[in-house]
């Protein structure tokens, strides 16, 4: 296939570019550090280059094989966007969708019979409360008893093989290719996690969440905000969290290694999917958490300041105020040069004030936090600081975090892969969302490359999404969002009660579902408006990331009701590898944009991830029951049909 050969050539060129640019920038960054740090980073880069060579060789082999393979005839023809751009048409199959998600053949036609039996065994184990609650201790004990080789073989035959795609970038390629052949695309995540003690986690978090000048230059704002202060009781951010990984800050070199890992994920997903893949990242992996805490606090203090001036709640742009409106509030001090400068630097458009501060500066790597956030006292005109004084070393750390994120997003742009920035705890989230929105404004000029994540168990989820949609519309950039129920609800409730601030979460599951559906409906309504007005409907892209089949069904029905087609490529669906296959695969095979979240990494280093998956499955016994029933049905069907050695071969093309 000429297309595949040209794609491999382009990919080789991109990898060569990254090799040259990436190594130089990383070594430049460490020029002021000790020699061991430079040696360590060079080792990372050499390993990365070696892994790239393996992937490229594999792709070249695939190109040579596929060039001589005859096409398979399917019942329908569908044009893949990447192939169409090269002037070719690939044949693809499309099946009708059973919205009850009760068809075992559609759910599991991508699986071998051994994989079905393994999945059934895994779900049986996940149904045992005792085994799930003690799973980490049992895995460690089994490892000691069997030794590394036998333990690795056992895990690959059970939990690891079910929930994890492979150990490295080359090992995962067959999984990605098989998913693609059944209409499903990947969200790649290197799921290695540190298995550190609670004591070590608390120590790291406390040390990295307090400034070296904590008692100097405090913000000149009397409002107390305990939510944005570290508390040792909740310093281990894994507390009551089952479905999200956690990074604990160690040093800048570790953040640099995390950046390199995210880039490797981008390269792996690009090589295997040619522009349809996604990589998920966490901002707490790229910098010191204290900086996110302080940045979140200043955002909330800015909102509090607007509340004092104008009343109301929410983001600054929701007040719909103009410069003239604020001049009236400052009528007694309007001649003050600092007040004039403050008004001059606001972000505005013809509809009014978007931001009190020029937030766009934060994505530039020379931005100074300490100098940027001052507001005038409405009575005296004296400028009040909204953020604690940050020493030069910590300012440099903030710039490094922004540089790392810029490097990741630039690489994603080069490789035509999208980035999903995960949501985290509410005390980090204002900063994460603001940085992500500014990355959208910078990079999402032609299509959605950067996506933000919104947790619908939060009371303000709808308001946050609609505010960000409004900013995207007014500043003319493509908006990307992943909607999730959320991963931190128990921790958030316990922390709010202990520290004495309002509980930010919805009261129950039903309220969270209502918030999810309300937010999704608003996004769909705006997409429909774009479509009806002749504008690019892709200005808004939404991922429905949910294992709840009622929510998936709701999204499909709303799409039909509003008139949004799968071919519009504005709505996609996502679930974890090894969970809810009866939802993901029928969606992909019927022409919807469907994704699997694909973890990978060495067996022993992904044990914390596997432990969380077991815990999460324990909490969704109803879904497990349905999946077990469907697995039983398909296993019996194959036995009766004599398909015990069934070999999955798909002819689907992801939309």
C-alpha cells in the first residue's frame, strides 16, 4: 500500500526531528545540574530512541506485508479520514447497533476463546470481597512464593493480560492493531506507578506543597481558603481513590522523566493508529504541586474579588461586565496610574471582560507568577496581592512545568495525536483547567488537539463547562472536553468535612447522573447550533467517558434527537481496557467513535494499577454480572458451533 509506506516515511521523519530537538532541549535544561542527572536523562533518551527504532521496523514490516495482501470484501464501504487524505478508499464493515448492549457476539468477536475464559475468571475473582480487599498483599505474597518468572507468567495469563496491553511500546502494537481492526481506537497510558508507603507519600506531598517563603509575602486578602492548603491528614492523595493514578513530586528530574514518558506514549499511539489516537496526561506529573495549589488559590481569590465588586458567582466572564462598568466601581480612584494599568491589561472583547488578568501569558515560559496577580483596593487604589510571594527558584519550577507541557503538546501537534489532560482534586483543578484552556487557545486553532476533563460529580460542573465553552467561542478556538463522573468523590467529601469548607460534590449518584446528562445535552445543543449555522461543528469535541450504559444510551438517543451523526466526528465514547467491552466494541463496529483507555508497562511495576482495577470492578458488581452473563453466552455459543479455536479477524475501520 503506497499510503502506508508514505505514512511510515513521514513517521520516520518526525521521529528523527524529535530525536534531534528533544535531546538538545533536555540536556540544555539540565545544564545547571549535576553530571549524574545529565547521564540519567541521556539514558532515558537512548532507551526512547531504541524503542522508536523497534516501532518503525515493525511498521515497515506491516507495510511490506499489507502491500501484498488482497483486500477483504465487506458489506459496506467507509472512507477513513487518514486514507482519504492520501486519495485512497479502504473497505470497512459496519454493523447495526443493539442499544440494549445485550449482543454477546458483537461484544466479544474481537476476543479469542482463551481471552473470554480469562475475562470470566477475572470477573469471578473481582466478585470476591475478600480477594479484592487484600489483592495487593496477595499479589506480593504470590510473587515471593513463585518467583519473578512464574509470577509474571501467572499475571499475564490472568489480571495483567486482561487489563494491560503489554510491557513496552513494541509489545502493545498487536493489541492496538487488533482494536483498530474492530473499530476501536486507543487512549494510551504508561501505567507504571510507585508503590510507596503512606508515610513516604505524606512526607513528599507536605514538603512539595509548601513554599520556602510560606510565612513571607502572604496574599493581602482577608478571605480564608483552607481548601487550597496542604493538610497532612489528606497528604496521601491515594486516600479513598480507586480509579485514578497518583503522582507524588520528588524532584525536577523526575518530572522531566515523566515528560519523556508521555512523549513516548504519543509516539507509540501515533505509529500504531496514524492520527486517530489519544494520550492521557496528568499535570501533577510535570511539576511541583505547591505551584498548582497557589495558582488555584489566586484564581478563586480573583472570583472572590469580582464577587465583592459586582455580586454574583462564578468565573469572571459570567458577570458580563465591561471596562466602563469597572471604571464606575473605581470612580473615586480612577486617576490612579496603577488602576489605569490594571484596567488596560485586562482580557476583553466587544462583549466585555473575559479575564481580570492576561492569562494567555501563563503558557509562555517566561511568565512570572509573583508579579502577575495584583488588584486595586476599590476604596484606596492600593494594589493588593492575590498570591503569596514566590521565590525565584519556585518561579523557575513553574516555568519548567509549562515548558514540559508545551513540549508535550507541540509533539502531539507534530504527530497528529490528541492530548487529554486528566482532572484531579478540586484544590488543583482551577489551575489545571486554566492552564489547559490557555493551551487550547494556543494550539487548538485548526482542530481540537488539547482536551480538558470535567468531573460531573462536582456541583459546579455545568457552570464550568458552559463558561469554558463561552471562552472558546469568544476567543475562537476549538474546544475539547472529556466528561467523566469523577474519581475523587469520597476523598473530596471527607476533606471538605475535616477542613471546614463547603462540600463541592453532588449529594448522590442520581444528582451526578443528572449533572452529566445536563452538561452533555448543553454541549450537543451548541454543536447542533454550529452545524445549523454552517460553521464547523468540530469546533466542539466531546468524549463521553463512562462505563454506565444508561449514560451511553442517553448520549446516542440525544445525538439522534438533535440530529448529530457519528460521521460528524464530534462525539466519541471511551471505556477502560478490560471493562465494559459489551459497550465499546458494538459502538466501534456500528460506526461510532469508540476508544479504549490502554495501559501498558512492566508487570511488577503496574501492580498498583491492577489493584485499583480490581477495587473498581468490586464497586460495579451489577455491570460485572451482565458482562459475566454475556461472556458465558458467547463461550457456550462457540463450544456449540465448534469455534473453540476462533481467531479474531476484523474488517472495521475506526471513524
